[in-house]
C-alpha cells in the first residue's frame, strides 16, 4: 500500500523539521510512503530546503510549486501529484508523532472511514503570555476514537484517494486567501455520504508561532472561522433554514455576551475563550449579510 503525504509550505524553514519527523514514522511492513511538498511562494523559498532534506531521506520527496498565492490551489496541486491509495495531510509547522500515520490508517480501516482526523497538540514558545496558555485558546476539543464528524481540517488527516476521485473533490479557490478551504472540502465529502471520523490516538505537535500569541490575531481568526462556517454550510440553504440558523446563532451570541461580562473582572485568561466564541458567532451572522470576509493569507 502506498500513502501519499501532502504538505503545503509558505516561507517557513520549519518544513525541514516536519520532513524529518516524517522520515522517522513507524509504519506497518506493507505500507510505503511518498511525500509531495507544494511551495506556495512564487520565488520558491522552500525549494532548496526541501530538496536538500529529500537527498538524505529514504522516502521519495517531490517538490512542486504553485506560484499563485492561494492555499486552495496549492492543496489541489499536491493532490494532483499523488499516486497513493490514501492521502495524508500535515502542515509545515507541525511535527508528526512516530505512530501518527499508522494510527490514522488503523482508525480508517477499523471504522471503514473515507477520512480520519487526528489531533493537534499545541506547544508554546518560552516567551508566551501566561494568559494564552491558561485560557486554552489554542487547545483543540477532545475527541473519541471513531467519533463521527461532518467536517475537519487538513492539519492531521488521512483521506481515501478513491473517495476524492469518486466525488471529483477539489479545494475551492474562493477560500484561497481566507482559509477554511479544508472545512469546505470535507463538508462536501460528508454531503456526498462520506464517512468522516476522528482518531484520538493519532497526533501531531505544533508550536504556536510568536505572531499568533496576541488577542488581535485570535479575534481575526475567530471572525474568519465563523464567516467560513456560514459560507460553506449555509450559502445554498433555503431562506427558512437561514432564518432558523440566524435565530440560533443570535441567541448563543447574547448568552456568550453575558458570560464574557461575568468573567471580565477575573482577567483575560478567564474571558478570552468565551470572547472568541462570541466573535465566532458574530462572524457567522455577518457572513449571512456580507461577502466581504476576513483574509488570513492576504
């Protein structure tokens, strides 16, 4: 069995560390790997980094370039260059646990899944504000093995090549500067009847970048996540469904506003998470009435 590992990169030297972690993966004897790295920098920032690391790896590593600054097009380029029965996704700022891919594959086979989402464990640089660590704003929700979901991200993921071809799935370039192209992609797989599950055992680690350790970035990200959710789930929905959705989100926003006000005197570590949830709800509502969305990659 061949598994193709896809990774997009943009001006990040850590891509070498990610490749090094892939080189130490523990896999069943019948599994072989190939790695496709797509550089989304038009000047080819990562070319020599990737090729130099590839020269000392036993796994074939292929460098490709997508010059248009668009993360969705870069992901499409990576898929287009795969040969594997399964495609794995990992980000260029992550480190794969040695059993990451084996656990993803085991979960896929056990639950007959079309896609499996592993966990991402956040780590923090030494200069991180304590309130960010205490608040848990970068911590992902806990999952159970085999837990069914309706969408997911490409940061620790395995998907069947057969499912991609069967449903002719591609990442939507309209999300190329905002992000959320992965959530949209996997939600369409779910709508086609795909079986999407979580793996509690498969994980990668990610050190939070210094430029994200601030409330300005967190608020912008929360707004974008809310907007994206509405775009891919409600854009084509009937008017009556949109109205029900609006009422539900509006009620949650009001409740969160009260929660934030109650927690405000206790410090940023206490009110940060509900504040971001509130902004997420605002983003959900805003996207119902506006196409002017936040761009994380502009």
